[in-house]
């Protein structure tokens, strides 16, 4: 079963994913996100908007260094940015970005009833139903 999730992200990192500069999203904690799931990106303050989405390709689980070695060719970050970040968590994981789609215009969450941005990620709430069901081009 394919699920949709909202993922909080700093705008600069989200745009790097959507613009193809980075093909991997890193997280420090175990996740229920699987290959084929849709990720809707929520840019944190000051933007506070939904900026785009992607479909999860591969999911990598391992040590910070093993994840770095498998992803370093497809990202715009340096090892000293990625490995310490992954080491600060208890379950390093990386999601491959497939079919990124930038929302134009971005979607203000002020207009979405009951929307509460997640600390990291959460299942997309029903208030995002039109976005959840949207097919990627």
C-alpha cells in the first residue's frame, strides 16, 4: 500500500531535492516510509508552506558512513555535513528522491484547516486529500 507523508524540512534542503541538486533525503530516526510512498515537503519557518513532493525510490538503512558512501555521488553536501547529522540520531536512514515536483505556486498552510506541521514527518492528514491524490507527471 502506498502512503503519503508530510515531511518538515528547511527550505534550502527541500529546494535542493526538488531542483535535482540532491537526490537523497537523510533522517536520523527509524521511519515507516517505504519505496513508492509520496513525500509532501513542508518548508519550516520563515516560509511555512508546502513547496513540493517526491516519490520515494530506494530506502537505505545503515551506519552513517555506509549511507554516505552509497549516496555521496548524488548530493550537493559534504561528508562533514551529512555524517555528523546522521551520527546524532539512533537509526540513520536515507530516502532516494524520485519524480520531484515543485509546487508553483507554493501552498500556504494557513488555508488548510487543522494543519499542524510535524516535528519530522507524519502521515498526510485528510485535509491534504487533494494533494495526496494528485498524480505526479
